[in-house]
């Protein structure tokens, strides 16, 4: 499958290179400000959090090698209705790395659940891009009662199985170990970073920014995150998720390799088959960073979904 063969290197490229509710929600009943509790940063060494806005809590998780700044426009769009908790993972995009990266993503998942409870959030909305979308699924599958609606931006429950749906996490380990070794060797040049990121973002200024985040990322952390992502299969676990989920997918960048809208949607549909309440929408033109490439569409889809989820909650 040409699309599958291309998407996996694209994911690796992103790892190395760096992963709405205005008028609609204004029509809904207003949400009171959520009290912010003093944060114990020592309790979550795997990430830092910036908080802005007021209203229902929203957790925004970036993709691989990207800091929370990747959500700047999204936060500007939502902060009048939501208290935005913007996550930056340690070691990504210039953030200090942790001393021990063993089982990095599992640690981040556990610490995020502790953070949600410590902040006394009531079923926060979670928006996640790429690895961030994977983490949103993992959080919800682990503790379905803890989180609210999910917006998954171009991510899948098991990245390694794009090419081979029958692949297991155990069988994926040799491939993941090889990628881990390769990625641990060090950073690429800026020119190479930009070349690889260009398949994930359309705007040249955005390409430069994402590439810079990649250069500023810790190679050991990125390599471990890639390994964890490629050896963790959530396709069965997502059956436990109780919240409504909006999945936003991209395909246009892979058209030159023979992919079609229908073939790409079929990959998403297969991987999300066991997720009880989900809706998949595919961007017509956006590349992997849909909140950049197809921003108007991204906000329209998320706005409508979250408005519906807000109404359903009442």
C-alpha cells in the first residue's frame, strides 16, 4: 500500500523534524470559570503546562517534537469559552529533557491523569495532534470516567499497523528498535529537517518553525517516544472509551503515492472500528498539521462537534 509505506516515514520525519467554539458555543449556555489549583510541577516531570482562559477545562496535547506553542491559534480560538491547559512534553521543542526516558509515554499518560485529578477538572475536553491524539485515546481508554470529549487530529490507535493491519505490538518491536537506534544518533541539519517537514506542512514559514522545534528536541527522548508509539497498540483498548470522539484525518500529501480519500478513510475506519462513539472527517487539502493547513475547516469541524457534545451533556 503506497500510502501506508509513505505515511510511516512521514511520521518518522515529523519526529526527527520536530506531530472551536466561538459563535457556535456562544449560542450555548455559558460555562462558569474553572478554579485553577496551584500546580505541583514535580508531580509531572514528563511535561509542563501553561494555563490560559476560563470556562470548561480543555487539555491540548501537541505532536511529537512540538511544544505547546503549536496550539497558539487554537488556544486563541477557544480561550474565551475554555480554560486551556496547554501541554509541552519534556525534551520536545526546546523543553528540558528528563533524566530517564524509559517508558516515556506511559509515564506521560500516568502523570496527565494525575494532573487532571489534581486540578479537579470535570471531564475536560482533550484535543491532541499526532502523538497528542494517541495520548488522548490512551488517557480515555485507561480511565474513561476521567475525561470528556476527544478531538483527535490525524492520529491512529496503532501507528505501526498502517501498512499491515494484522501486525501486533510484539511483532513491531524489531522495526521500532531499528528506528530507535537510528534516531538516537543525533540531529539532522536544518536543510534535511525542512525537506522532511515539508511533506507535513504546506506553508513555508510553518515548515521552518516545525523544523526548528525538531532541532531543539532531545534525540534520546524523541527516539524513545517513537519506540513507545510504535509498540503500543490501542485498537482493542479504545472499546472502553465512553466519550464521543471526533477524528480528523489528512490524506492529500500522499495522493502522489497513489492514496485516495477513500483508501485513507478506510485505514482510519479499520483502526477505529472498536471505538463506540466516533465520527471521522477527512480534510480535502490539509497535510498532517491540519490546525495549520486547513484551519478554517479544522475549527468548523471541532466547533460543531464540541457544541453537540456540550448540548448532549446537559
